[in-house]
């Protein structure tokens, strides 16, 4: 979790129960920057899977 918190653009990282161990919340960033954050976390020791979910703006 500390690795994620040190990434530029990360607002929050916190543990969760369920399929994944942590959630990382970022600032509004270009997709390439979000992909870079995911790759840096993926390369950390002990990390096996990273899944990136993108929030869509509310549809009216």
C-alpha cells in the first residue's frame, strides 16, 4: 500500500475485503499516467495481479 501512496497523482490507497487487497484512488489523470501507476505497482515484490477500473462521468 505504501508503494501506491508514493506514486505521483495518487490521492488515496486503502485496504479492502474481497477479491482485491487494496484500492488506489488517483487524481484526474491521463490514461497513460494511470497505466504507469498500475505498472509500477505491478512490478513491486509480492504483487501478482493489478486491475485498473476507470470511473465514467455521470450520465444525464
